[in-house]
């Protein structure tokens, strides 16, 4: 599932087509483009250029020229941004732009859970997990009676951390996912914050959260890459969670 690192790599893909004039828009998938009717997004941005690409958490948006609307994009659970490639089979290119002089940008999504929308609303999500300060992190994540894993996944607290990234960060910081957020000491919260920033940067550089050190051990036969203890599994915050009971006490 795309998380913050995958969304950031998608944003950098979009940066490659900034300044190119949009000559046509395929917005015929009314589910991906909801609540817009087919042709509504096309009417709003055709003839304009993409000028700036932004991201907060897993959410992407692109400014358009001449005071045009922002174009919001979300990768869903399996989507990606594809540039100048062949059209995907089976209608998997759910939304696409074509540019003057050739070239194309598509939201490719086999599961049809991505989104394309004009003037997206991000009022429901917190600050970006890769840009939040240490104090903001402590104030937003290190409070309350919920398990720390659930707090990391709360997009209203900080935006962009998904299931795999949360497990990787907690394992790297040696913090149990079951630890009560409001009972974690300030030094441990600071360590968790520093590891979050390091894990985000590492995943962006290496190609995504699946490159994390503990991710291959998230299975029934998995053992901790650090101490070789059998990994433990439980559902926390509604998500399947893996951790080392020896390292993450």
C-alpha cells in the first residue's frame, strides 16, 4: 500500500511534467473522479499547465496555471503515477492527462481506489509526518490512552504513516506497538521521532516502505533481524502488527 515515501516519489514524478500544456484529460471514471461528473475536471484544467507539485502525508495536489484549480491525486492502496508509458490494459489507467507535443501522465490503479479531484480538502489530516517538528510530534502522538501504533496511524494526528512504516519505525526505535502513547517518556518519544524521520528518508531513497529492515520478518516464520527472536503478531489500531517481544518491550 502506498505510504508517505511512495507518495513523495509520485510527487517527484509529477515534477517532471511541470510546465507542459494539458491538451486532453481522461476523467471518465466517475468513481475515481467522484464527486465530479465526466468532463468536469477536463473542462477546468484543459489548456492549462501544471505549475507546482505538493504533498502532505499520502495526499498529492498540483497547482495549475492562470489561477486554475488545484488537481488533487491520491494513490489509493495500489496506485502509481506513470509518465509517457503505454496505456495500461483493462482500463487500469483511471485518470490521465495528455500534453502538447506528446507525453502523458496517468494514475494507474488496478484496484480502482485512487482519487482525482479538483480543489481537494485536506482539513481532516494533520501535519506531514516528514515535516512535523519534534514538539509537534510529542504533542500530537505522545498523548492519550491509545497504543502508540494506533496514534502513528492516526492521519488526523500526523499524516503519511501507514502500517508498514509504523512497524518499521517502532522496531527501529525499540518501542512496543502496545505501549500507551501518553505513558511513553519524552526521551523515548524523541527517539521515536528521530527514527521516523530517518525511516522516511531511507524509504524514499530506496524505493518505498517495503525496503525496511524488519518488513521481510512480518510473517509467521519471521524472526527479529536484530536478536533472532520469533516475531509476535496482533491487531492494533485495526491493523495487523508485527514486533519483536524481546527488543520492543
